[in-house]
C-alpha cells in the first residue's frame, strides 16, 4: 500500500529532476542576456536544489567541464576542484582546475540572482533573514515577485517583516485599476521614507506629456502629495543630521591628528614637522600587525593601538633626545631639523615597504553602516573614529590633570626654572612629554589607516591641517584643539554641498586667516602669567 | 681633467685589445633607444613598469639580431615626476645622446612639456597612455586610447546594455578629467540626456574624505532612474572612494562605477573587497586569454623574475608601439625620423587581444574596447567588448571647438586642420 502510494511521487520527483536538469543546461553556453531568462527558469522550477545552484552561480562556484559541457558546483580543494553534482547534491570527485570554465555573471545577473534567492529565503525560520530577503526582493520586484509576496504575507508572523512586505505590495497596488485599492495603498505608504515610495508617489502627483494627471483620482493624488510632502520634510531634517555627522567625523579626524601636536607644540612649544610621519608610523604599525596576525584582522586593529603608541612614542623620544633637545628656544632651527627628520622617516619607510600603498584591511565590525531609517544611515568606521577620538581625548585630559606626570608637564611648561628648583627633572619630563605627544600621533595613525591610504606620504596630508587646528584652537589648550577641530570639520562639510570640495577647503582657509588676524592667539588664548611665556 | 681623460683612453685601449676589432666596431654602431619614464617621485609606481617593458622588448629584439643588423641600446633617464625636468631630459636624449626614438611620458602635463622639444629637434616619441585627445603632433605617435576608444564606448555600454539614465561624472581636478568630462557631457546631451540628469563633481588630488560626495551620489541615484558613476578619479584617491561606497552600502549592482584610471597595476596591493563588481574600460586586460597574451605574460614574469607582476594596458601600448617602430625602420631601411614617420602610417602589428593594431594617418591606433568587472583577485572579467576595432580620433567630434578639426599626416600634412576654414593652424594644443 505504502509502496503504491510512493510510486507516483517517485515518478514526479524524476520528472522534476528532468525539468530542473533541462532548465540548468543552457547556462553553460548562454550569453549574459540569455542567462537572465535561464536563471528565472531555474527558480521557477521551485526544485529543492534551485537555491544552492543559484547561490553557487552568484558566488562564482558554478563551473562547466570543458570536455562535455556538464555543469558542476565546485569548491576549491587542495588538489584542484572538488565537484558536486547539482542534481543530486552529491560529491562527484575532484578534478584539476584547468579542465573547467567558470560560468561568469555580471552586475545585473547578480542583482537578479539575489532577488531570486531571496524568494527562497522568505520561508526561512530566522526573521532577520526573511526581512533581508524581503528588502532584497523589493529592489527587483516584478510580477512573479509580487505573487510570491502575496502568498507569504498571510503566513508571516513577524510584524516587521510583514510591514516590509505590505509596503512592497502597496507599491504594486498603486498600479491597480480600482481607485479604492490605489487609495488604500497610498494611505498605507503614508509613513514610509523609502526612496522607491517617494519616486513612485512623486510620479503620481505629476502630469504626463499630454498634460493630464498621471493619477486620475483626486483623492489618491491628494494622499500621494501629502506623503511626498511628509517625506520631503523628514528628508531635509535627516539631511541636516547627516551633514552634522559628516562634519563631526571629519572634525574628529582633525582632532585626532592634531591632539598629539597640541602637546608637543602647544605645551612644549616645539614645532615638530615630523608629526605627520609619526602618524604614518602608527598606520604602518597597523599594517605590520595585520601581517603578523592574518587570521584575526579585527583583533589586530585593537592590538595595533598600544603597539602604535609604543612605536611612535619611542621614535618621538629618540627625536627629542637626538635632535630637539639641543634646539630648545630656537624655533626656526627646530622646524628645519624636524623637517629633515620627517624626510628621513619617509625614506626609511619607502625603503622597507616600497613606495606603493599598503593594503590595510577593514575588520568586519567596522565595515558597512547603521541604517537608522530609510533616510538616514551612519557608517560604522566613522562612528568608531568619533568614539575613539572621544576616548583618546578623555584619557589624555586625565593624564595631564590627574597624574604626577601631568602635574610635572604642566609645571615645566609654566615655569621651567621654578620647576627645576623644586626638584623636577625637566630633561626627563621633556622627553616623556614629547614621547606622549608622539605616541598619540601613532594612535591617530591606527584610526587613519582605516580611512585613507597607508603610504609614505600619509603624514604630509595631515601636518598642515594639524597645525591649523592647534593654532585655531589656541596653543596649549586641549579643549581648544577639540572645539577648533570639530568646528573646522563641521564648517567644511556644511560648505561642501554648495561650494564643492575644492572651494570649501579654500573658503575655510581664508576664513581661518581672517580669524587669526583678529585673534592671533586662537579661540581659547592663555590668560594671565602663563600667556607671557 | 687630463688625468681622467688619460685613464679613459687607457680603458679604451684595454677594451680594444681584449675584444676583436670587428665586435668593437659593432658595439659603437648601435641604435640608441631613449626611455623617458619617471623612476622616482609620485609617478614612479606606474612608470617604472613601462621602463621595464621597453627594456624587455629591446632585449628580445637584440636576441633576434637587432634592427637593420645593428643592436639596440637603451638610454634610460629619470625625469623624477617633475614636469619641467621631462623637457630637460628629452632635450638631453635628442641632442646629446642622439637617440633614434623615445618611449616615454605618462601624465598629459609631462607630454605637453616635452612636445616643443620633440618638434624643435625633430625627435620621435611613442606615448603609451590613454589621454584626453585634442592633439596630434608630427613627432608623436599616440599608442594609448583617445577618448573615443575608452570613455565614449564605456558610456555607450552603460546606456545601451545597463540602461543607465542618470550620470555622475566624478573626477580629480586636472586637465584629463576636465577635458574628458567636457566631451562626455557634450556626448550625453547629444544623446538626449537632460542637464538635471548629469552631476559633475571635482575633487582635489589625494582626496580622502568622500562622505558627503558619496552621500550626494546616493541621493542622486535614488531618484528612480538607473544611475552610474563615470570616474576619472586619479590614483590614491580611489581607494577611500570605493571604501566609502561600500560603507554607505552602494553596490556595483545598484550604482556601478566605471573607471578609466584603475587597472591591474593600481589594484595590486590594495584591499579589493570594496571594489568587486565595479567596472573599468581599457583596450587590454591581463585576463584576456589569447596565445599572444599568455606568452607575453610568461616572458614578463621571467624577465622581472617575479611571477606576481601584473601586466596592464599601457604596457600593451608600448609593446605595440615598439613592434611598429621596428617594422617601420625595417621598411624605411633607415632610422631617419622623417622617413620612419612616413613609413609608420599604415603599419599593422598584432595586438595582444587577438586583433590587429593599425597606425592611422592621425598618429593614433585602431583598438578594441573592453569593459571589465573587477574581481576579488584584482583581475578583470570582461563583460563587454566592441564588435570590431575602433579607430582613434585625435579631435573629438562632440566638442564644439574641435568638431571641425582633423588630423591627417598623409594627405593634409597637418595635425590641426580646420575643415570649415580650410586652414592648417599649425600646432595649437589648447
């Protein structure tokens, strides 16, 4: 009895396999345009193996055997390619790689593939996967996709996923012949901020080439116009938030690069032209740490922070002991000597690592962005840099205000002779202060390695900006550096959309020159007796 | 001074004794080939490769017995990425070393700086890099792509195959991107693209803070029409640009970026993850599998003793240029510049992608155009190519000023001939 019942299902399974094999076959020879239809046909079989085959194609793991044009899913093994038969999903031995040709995809194919694969993921037990699948499908929604979504919406238990599906369906409903359905859809889309919704509704409110409204029904048009206005409002608010964030992030980079200089230049009065190269050393330390721990990229960046501090700090102390200490009180000579040091450091790096930029990988937790809503997202790497700047700033403030070293540093900066007569070893304090400022520059290098190119010229890009921030903020004032850097960043980013990147930079520089003319001692000038020193 | 001369004389004597007279005479009778590429400074990364390419070609030619029975001798100078120094070194090559031909330059500004030197001294320059066009000198052969052999076909591909309706033209602020974008803008408008669908953006050299620009591109691209970025962004600024695109979740599937300055060499040594799927337009890719290309890559690895050294488009241009020069010299049976220049026109040599490069009367080549998608390993998958070969056009047909200008060194004997006024205005590079 059971045997008899099973028979038809076996027969239909064989049939399904046959259709699947037929659908798969043309993939070996199809052009990119033909492949679009082939993959749609493969998905339409709803065969259990369709999803693994399509995702293998997406990842470039679907190959044809040159000898007989048979298609295999392959994985790279130690001896050539390990083959998997796409029909049975069973291992089919291994073979040398040069007997196979990869079935190539292009951007449009990959986009279509993601949409088709998402169709299979709609029934995944994980709500996150389903949500991702729905938003993937909305990117490439066609009639088949709408059908799949309609079936799914009733079964969907998770409210977020259901709401996403309903948005997609409402978008599709805007094309419905029944005005009532269209109105319901327009109302349904009221709270959406998605650009797709915006574009679609904006189109509805406009007039066609013949002068008639694209949407004949007044009520639907009114609802659409209201939503468009709503989205416009929110967009301009979020646009402002975004610009502010961009400004703060540019500002935090400036602060990070300048804060070490605020100590060496601001507190000690040494014009250190090699400051940029100390930043560069920090960035190269990150690269070396990644080479040393290739399987832990994320951890390597964290480890690189203290390492960069040590490396740059040590080099800083060497510069101070070897060059700067002979030149205290002679700023012009210090400037020239440290400029020479900067050239030497650049050349050393060029000789060790070559003149080419080095690839520093971004750990997974720093890539991508945090999608707050459809109109606003914040990139993680920038967010981390802002937080990192805050931490470095706080630590530095505590070191200077609360520790014995900080006390001595401030004492020496205020009155060297008096500090010396009180038993402070000023030479030792000078070296450590310089080392601290240099170490912080190295730490800045770790952050910059995630944002820009790591090459021998990295430091040169930041040295001018660093001096600018320190002078603008007011020499010898950490708070001045913080506020100076942040305001320069925000001003730059506010100007950029109107003036363009090149002009914005020029405008900021001109404004800065005018400002320094009015207030030569910067935003937060030193007051009282310290100012005379 | 006297002493030194005497020493040199002695050395010469010693040489004469140790070698037989015939071979010494032959050694003095070589054909000198100048190599004018920066070996230090910012351009060294790209140009050193080209110097090595020319040296390899000379070595191979000498193994085949040289040219006209004489060995070739390379004279390598280093203009150090310094534009005025290019002119000085060119003068040295032509006047002091009396080279028969020079292979050199990368940036347009270095070419502009040596042009007067080559014309004054009647030298011969092979320039191997894709450039903005609007030039044709009697003394220069342009073996790289003109805009109609790279930029225009790339835009055609995006428009016809991908259905792009909105365009971002992003570039670094200097002559090549500005001219190319001017041509592209005129071309797009001629194809019916409206002004509001074109966004043009320039950034300084080495720009690293791309947040606002990428956010602008994202906004521009979310207007419901398919959008693409045509990038003439130069060198270093590219990595932070692509990184920011990745971080703001703009994938090549939504807004593809097609670049004209990103090739195998630029991709080796950077983290290519954020670039995968984006496009580049060139006339050659290392991944194109033809027997000529395979054996060239093999020879290159053997010559550089580095199996990981990549090949790229300007290298192919130099190889084609070198082979053409050898053929022309053999045809003219002399190294006299005027005769070689005449013999060059119409010369055909195989390119490395299975076609034939032909030197045209305007001193530009016929080339195939390929669009490649960047792979994770820093190589390209070719996704599109032109049907046949595209003849290089020196003066763009899409700029109002250069539409009526023609370059023809055979019938018109002019690089800047106005077909309306019927006048040859000589060399006018603006």
